[in-house]
C-alpha cells in the first residue's frame, strides 16, 4: 500500500510516528504497530458521497432551484414532509406556494443578482409554521445560476416569543390603565386661570413611567399646580406616583408654602421606596399677587410666555429629587401677569438621546414663543413642535395654565378691593361700612350683601381680638364667587369649636362656617395668617 495515502488517513500522532520511521528514525516501542489496524483502500473520501444523500439526511428543509424562474431541481425529505413533494422543473412562483408565503421569490432574485447569501428570520406561513430561511448562491453556468434554500423550523421559538410579547403587552396595558386611573380624570378649573393638561405614554416598545400632574384649588381664589416624574418604569413606578399624588393633595389642604410641601414629600418618598427617585414642581398661584410661588425638587424649570411672546425661565431655586433627604427646600417666585402662559412639563418632552437636555429646553422655549390659543391648543402645539408622536420612547406630561387678560363685559365680573385695618374700636365699623359700599357697587343682591357684611364683621372682629397688626381686609369677586379675607400678624390659626350657652365668645368661626360656602385659614410668608370665606354666586 502506498505510504503517503495510508499515512494521510492516520490520526495526527500516528502519522508523525510513521513519517519518522519512513525516514529511518528510531522505531516506536515494541507492540505499537501491532495494535494499529491498517486502513483499507476502500475508505470513502468526501467526494465519494452523493450530494443528494447528504442533503436528504439533513434535519433542516433544503431545496435547490435554478434559473431566473427558480425552477425546482431538488427538495430533501424534510422539505417534502413540511410542504409536500415538489416535481423537478416546477417554477417556484407557481408550484411552491410556500415560497410566496415566506417572501422568498424577491429574496432569491437578489441572491442571483448579487451572488451573496441572504437570510430572513421567523417568517410565518398560512398553516401557522414559522421558518428562518437562508438563500445561498450556487454556481450552475448551464442554467443561469441557482439558489440553495435552507429553512429551519422555528415555530416553537416564534410561539414562545409571541407569548412573551403578549405577556409584555398585557403588563404594559395594566401599567397604562393604572397610570391613567391615578391621574385626574377631570382638571379643576379655577376662576382666575385657564388650565389644560396632556399625558401621553411612551410607544409600545417603551415601558410606562411615573409622570403625573394635578391641579388643586386651595380656597380664597388660590390654586396649587403640581407636576412630577417618578424615575423608573412599569406598574411599580405608577403605584409610587399614585401615592405621591395622593400625598400632595393631602399636604395641599394644609395650605403650606411650596417648599414645606416638598419637604414633607421628600420624607414620604424615602419611606415609600428608597430606590425610587422622583422629581417634582409644586407651585401656588394667588390672583391677588399675579405670580407663581414655587419649589422644585430636581425638576425642569417652569417656562412663562408673556403676552408679547417673550419667554422667561424660572431658574432658581431647585433642590435635589424627592427621596434623597438631607436638603432644606426653598421657594422662589416668577411673575404671571394677565395675558401670560406658564408651562410645566416632564423630561420626556425635551430629553433626547445623544442631545443635551438644555438643548431640548431651549427648543421648548422657541416653540412656546410662537404657541398661542387655548391651553389645550398650546399643549398640542408643543407636542408637535417637539416631535412627540405615538411611538415616542418616553412618557410625556404637560400642564399649561393661562392667566387671561380680561376686557369688556368679562372684566366686569372680576374685581378687587382692599382696606388696611388700624387698631381701635372704630376698625370694625369702618370694615363693615367699606364692605357694604363695595358689595353694593358690585351690584350684589341684598341678601348676599348682608351675608358678606356679616362675614366681614366676624372675620375682622376675630382678628382684632386674637390677632396683631398689621391687619388687612380684602374683598374679591370672580364670575363664580365672592371671597372675603382678613390677614394679621399673628400666626395662630383659628379653629371651629362648640360654644356653650354661657360663653361670651367662640361663635365667630361657627357663624362663618354656617353662612359661607366654605372657609379656611393659612399661615402667610414672613409670619402671620389669613382667614377667608367664600360665597358661591348664582348663575
């Protein structure tokens, strides 16, 4: 037997030993060759095997087509079992419906033209099977080239992936439903502001976040506005958002300054979940002052558009996000004169990948400068200008409020009047006379005018007895209510109590609570308090 042919079929170690022996090297140890079984001359090489035999035994689906019409030259047993036998010479377009279902006809055209393989993943046929198909060019000069089609059945994998996607869709729908149910279903509409809000969850590939907003009427014409963002995704973020929103509404009823509300929220956020960080802006609008008093916990700045189209940014102060602890928040102010529009928003509106967030805020400023119309129109225009679509990759919440500039008959429904109260026995009669004259000039009916004078007398009397200077009486009329408010320098808040028969005092607040639609009190910045009551106006 030829040595070269024989040694080529030996394992590597034996072949090297045989080569050494052939060159006269030291023979191997006795018995080494005795244990080897010589290979016979009829061991087949690769070229001795039939291509059809090899392809026929493959577990994958194999078809060989040729020519521009992709006529069938061969299909293996696995292909025939999956799609049925395919007679040789049949064009794929007419005799192989699975090729059309899987989108293989244009793919095979590309392979013939380019001479490069192409693959499509998880294509589905009408019978529900899924296949990943690779088309390879085959050199057949006599027939204009051919394509070897190999398909792997990935039906189980595709069904598992679809079950996973369905589960993710259900999870997302649950989170979206929870998120929307925790947001206000209908915004409160204060007398002095026009307000609209928009919430848009991220696209189907984005998990729902914890963006939220709220509008809370505080009484005496004042309004609290809040927007926030819980960092994180899914049901957990939405649940934390709901707890924070509920807490904000509770703290707002205490009528605290914005920074004190955030201070309380900061501690609560850490207790709810220390791993969930949230940002928030809490602002209060007082129509008598024409400004927003706000505090920010790591949130983006409020933007205000004046009537002339110029845009201002509330830069300071901004503290760290809620839940970080160890920080004393403080309040800032930004003017909100008649004719102006303020925008509160979450980072989904302005944050983009590979772009600094300041660029997004600057783009929002430019969009706001040209955004006119009602608050809802402004919301929609800002979303369009910032490129927010249904497939946006993050949640977006926008809260727009306008302080309208009123003229003509509409302006006649809104009035203010104030009187500085000096101590002494004449303060109460002067306050009653002032209230009577103002309410008469506002053309209130006699019954309401008398109730307003009585409420003024009780509030002023309470302040004179228990408060300290400076004292002030303020009357305000809107299109829906009459507001009477008295401020003084003492920060002790009154409370309603039951007066006994023999008591000479203690009935003032009870009288107010009986005759007025609502009443309340709050501490004022710099010390002191304000006590107020409201009377609802008939249509």
